[in-house]
C-alpha cells in the first residue's frame, strides 16, 4: 500500500509543473524543475531527484499519477 504521507499534489499549467505550496518551507505556487514528460518517465519506473527551488530541500520522486507525486520521505 502506498503511504499517503509520502505523496504531494501537483498541477500542470502551460507545460510547467507546480505545487500549491512547498512541504518544507510553505512557500506558495512553487514552480518545480520538472517537465510533464519527466512525470511520464517516473510513472514508468525511473526515479527523479527533485530539488525545491524555494528552500533547496530535496526528495526522490518514486512514482506519480495524474494528481500526486510519491516521494521517498514523509512530506505530511
């Protein structure tokens, strides 16, 4: 079973991936250094190191679906 505490919601707007707020520092509307095609490769099994540009915290993205990214650490 996938732990929901390790998942974080995202949105795709104009070909960019955003999160409504950073799970670490709380900054609003964070543009992630990730493209929608990278989400597809993550869905297929490739891991992705994601560094939040607002606070430079890092997580490894293990999986994704249409609404959430699943990481290797607890975000909630």
